C-alpha cells in the first residue's frame, strides 16, 4: 500500500493539527524527513490544501502542481484529490500544521525550506500570488522559524527580486562588502546546489525547485558583480 493510500486510510485523525507525534528522531540527512513519517506527510497535505484554498478556490491545476511537487505517483492521483478535499473540510488552522513541522524538524532547515518552496509553487500555479496567499506563506515561514530576511530571499527566488533587487535573493545588505556578498553567494550555492540537496536526502521532487533557486542565486550574484564593476574579477 502506497504512502498516499495509507494516509487516506488514516482518515480525519491524521488531519488533526493537535495530534501528538512520536519521539523526534535526529535523522541522517539534513533535507529528509524521518522514514515513514506519515504525520509529516499529513501535515504537508494539510498545508498544501490550505495553500490552494487561500485564494478561495482549489483548482485542478493546484492539485496537479501539488502532486508534481510532492511526487504523488500517477496511480495515487485520485487519492491525492480526495485527501485534498478532506483536508479542506477539516483543517482548523494551517498554523497548526506549520508549527508541528517546524517543531519536529527545526534542526533541518533544508527540509523546511523545501516544503516552503513547494507551497510557493502551489501558490503560483494559477499565474498569480494573491495578498492572502502571500500572508499565508509568510505565516508558515515564521512558524518554521525563518526570519524576515530568509523569507524575503526565498520569496525573491520564486517571484523575482523586489524592485529587481538582487541583494534580497542573496540575503545581504545593499552596503555589504563584496567579500561578504561573495561569501553569502558561495554559502547559498553550497546549501542549494541540486546535487547536494539530493545527496543530503531531500526527496527527488525538490530537485527542480533547487535548480530554479540556484539559477536565481547565480543571476543575482552576477548582477551585483556587474553593477560594482567586478564581473571579470575571478572568484
């Protein structure tokens, strides 16, 4: 029986954001949830359903994006749709799901950022991210323990920099020394390189988002170097 089928079989009990989970395992990989953590899967489905509903309507396109981002097998498509409907009807508050994941995996920011990346993709499935959806995403980010600068960086990597400002993508101040900017760039690329993300145990479906994020980070760094007349400076 697939994980989706087991999740569906669990019914409404799994969608109780106040239900307690087992002991937190340290885990071997920084980007991976604990093996067979159905509670994590339930929370992600709950977050995805509420994300899709944040603009008042859950579309087929949003469900398809969820299935692609969080890798539901084709044979589980009907189960995903049914799980979405259950979550929509019974979730009492998405904050509960976010807090549950944030508490359990607070020491795995790579995993938490991957979940937030997926939610951004669901939010943008219909071509626009509404103010209500952005508020939802920011609240989830806070529940995951991310500060404002981190959220702005993640948002910029998906939606483009605010006012075309690459500094937000790299998470540095406008007056930062170039050595600090270069260090931030190298750190972000090390943390978000698709090969490394997968090697650290992230689900394979995070790879596409990692490629897009790495491209945004590289473009932002190149823009700053160009603006500062340092494009030909070796790194």
